[in-house]
C-alpha cells in the first residue's frame, strides 16, 4: 500500500515510542514517510488524540482530507477525534466500541479508496464539475498507526 501511494499523497505514521526508535523503524519501510510522529515528540501516547493532532499539524493537513488506516480498534477513537475518516483493517473480526467509516478485513478496499489520491486529472473526467467534485472529495494524505 505504501509503495502504491508514495509520491501521490503525503504519508505519515504515528507510533508509541521514542523519537529515535520511531525514525529508525520508519526508515526500514521504503519509501520514506513524509511525517513520522512518536509519542515522545507528541508528548502523549495513543490512543489519546494528541499524537494524531500533532501528526496532522506536521503534515499541514485538514483532517477530513486524510484517511487514517487503523490496525487496531484502540487507534480509532483518537484518530476520529480530530475528524479523520478511519479505515479499520480488522484482520480477525474484533468487535470495537467506535465505528469507523470503513471496516474491512483486508487492505484491498483501502487501495481502491486511495487509488484516486493524486490521480484525479482533468483528462480522464467527463466534465469540469465532475472533476471539481472528485478533487474536493479525494483523500490527499494517508497515515498509519505503528
């Protein structure tokens, strides 16, 4: 998923660890993330909302334009608090108190949702009105939880 989106959208990751460990871990996943936010840097651990808000600020992004891909039910409330739509990759069908916008057992649907990220061009759309609507609704950044 990261390979597919690199260069077409801003990519961020938020992790409950030190700055040094977060940077070193993120460097192992090419291509590079635009933002790596750690609990040490944010001053709070997930699932509080502060690490997510700090990541959004570092990415300079409107939360409504960022798709948060959650691997854990615990990540959802903190990511949803600032207004990000959440895609929960719920591999084993765990029940959760929060209900994400997208709830799937695989990342395949997330890739379909994000294929429009940075790929909406005027040349492949029928009308200017349709193009503007798609551009306004496209996710322009993705961030993940580690």
